[in-house]
C-alpha cells in the first residue's frame, strides 16, 4: 500500500480545492452533506442543479467517466481526491448523484449507443435527474421477489405495480425500473430493466417523510404505464445482471463518509457540555467512548485503503465492500449514540438553543444515522455475506 500521492495527483487536488474556494456559493454549504442528500425543497434542489451545471462546465463532474461520454477519464485515486476535497469544502451532494454514480455507469456498461447518446449528457449537466425504482413492499433484501409486472404489448410494455423508498422520486425526470417480464421463469431469470420518464401517464408519486421531518423518499405507483421497447436496458429477462451492475456501484459509496469530522465535533462537544456538574470531557467513560470511536475510524480508513489497493491492482472487488458498508454505517450509529449520551433530552430539539447552539446538527445525526444501516443492503445482509464469504460459515 503506497500512502504517497504523486505530484500530478497533488496538483489535481490543489486545482480542485482552489476552484471550489473561488466558485462554491457559501449559501450551499452544509455541515453534514449526507443528512441532506436529497434537497429539502424545490428551491434548494434548483440551486444545486445550477451548481452541478457550473461544475460540469468547468470539467469537475463525472471524474471517472470515460472521456468519450463527456467525463474526465481520471483514475480511482483522482476520484478519492475529488471526494475528500469536495467533502472538506462542505459542498452539497450533487442533485444528479443517482445518475452520476449509479445510472450512468450502468448505462455505459449495458446501454445501446443510442441510449448512451440520449441519456449520458443530460445526466452530467443535471438537465435530467434520475431515481432508482428497485425496492418494493416485500422485496428489499430479497429483491428478486419483486412483483411489478411489465407485459408485452407489441411495440411497448405495460407496467403495473408499486415501488417504495424511492429516494428523490419527487424531483426526478427518469426512473431506472426493475419489473418482471416472465413470471414463469425462475425468480432471477424473469426480470428486466427499463428507463422510464417520470412524466409518463399512470405514474403517481406519494411522499414518505423521514423521522427528521425531511422528505427524502417516496412510494411510486404504476398503473397501466406504457414503456416503449426501445427503453429496455440490457437484454430482455437479464435485468438481474443489469441491477447487479447498479448495486455494485451503489455499495462503493455506501456506509457513509466524514466520520473523522463528526468525531472531531463530538470531542469539541464533550469539552463544552457538562455532565453531573463537571465538563463531560473529564468523565473517564466519555474519554473511553471517544477513544474507541477514533480507533474504529482509523481502522475503517485502512480497510478503505486496502480495498482501493485491490481495485488499483485490477483485482475483483473483495469482501471489503461489505465490511466497509457494515462498519461505516454502524460507526455512524455509535457516534450518534455518544452524542445522545452527552446531550440527553437536548438532542430531541431541532433548533439552536442557549444550552446547545448547534442542536440541529446533533438532532439530525441521532435521528438520521440508522438509515445507512438499511439502505444499500442492511447490516444483517452484510453480516451474512461476511459470514459466508470471509469466515466460510455455512449458508443461513
Ligand atoms: C435512506 C434510504 C434510501 C433508500 N433509497 C432507495 C432507492 O432510492 N431506491 C430503492 O429501490 N430502494 C431504496 N431504499 C430501500 C433499501 O434498499 C431497502 O430498505 C433495503 O434493501 C432493505 O429492504 P426492506 O426495507 O424491504 O427490509 P427487509 O428486507 O424486509 O428487511 C427487514 C429486516 O429483516 C432483516 N433481514 C431480511 N432478510 C434477512 C436475511 N436473509 N438474513 C438476516 N436478516 C434479514 C433485514 O436486515 C431487516 O432488519 C432505501 C432505503 C433507505 C433506508
């Protein structure tokens, strides 16, 4: 493992940092961008779209996308540098991130030339925003049991069914949709993947609100929705393979980032608040918990580097993906628990108070942390994978 960045990579970092310092509007900055991955209202969403357009114009979007598709064609290390620099600038998650990180790479792998020409440029420029229509009531961890149907009607399919937990569907122009095209085939064999405009008659989006009050995801209903055959992505009945490409890209960024910054803020909080009449920082159990979090955070960093080293050597993704997803999301929950222990009932207040001037930050941490242990494959599913593939335990 080489811990040094090359001079070219350092130049890349400086160039991006300087560009962000000169161009990122301060009003868009956030403490914890992950808490607001989907914009909280349309106005914020539109301001972020304009921001993505500015970034794209300057060549800072689609860093690892091939040049022929409008990306920068940079390597994995540049992507890591991009992510570190972007997070350090407190910049918001790009509104087109679902398209950039999941749909775009899937299209590049499976799309026809016409589909690539049609869809990739508007993804980069935030002209078209995408959402992911995979999960259904009764088909989350066990995605292959999905029941939304797409029935052949000559030159088009007719889709009926329901999706759930669809992040950002209320802002999206397109949905990447999994539907069953052959109910008589095996569970994985009869599924296909479609590209569907959200304006198609018969699609209804109903909000689901997180316990933070944030409208993040939705239920999406399909009633006799006509989808042209040209909108099939990948071969008919091979949608499971297409979905696997998407999910591989999803795991890459799952588990959460920014733990080190959160722990640093927690240390600062422990110095500020009092417990039993003395600064929390002076209590041995507080110091112990903070030390544990810092150690876990370091271990996570080196696991991430190990995973990166494998990818740079061109080796297939190892079990690190599941380990990173599991430990990253669970560390987020433990950080939230320590914050709750320090703040007691103040943590339930979502506005600055005399006692806790940055109360909204901790309110969001405590209520939002657990979602990462569910999205992109739950902790139990990751433990199953680690148990079977790393520890060699029998299949559950
Ligand atoms: C913030 C967030 C955003 C999301 N965004 C999207 C999105 O944009 N698009 C989309 O399609 N989906 C999205 N999802 C859905 C997500 O993929 C599912 O919630 C997830 O896969 C779990 O499925 P489920 O909710 O149906 O739970 P279930 O699969 O019903 O699981 C219920 C419980 O049973 C446990 N369990 C299930 N199977 C096993 C097993 N074999 N062994 C042990 N335990 C098991 C699970 O771990 C869990 O605790 C999102 C979810 C969240 C939380």
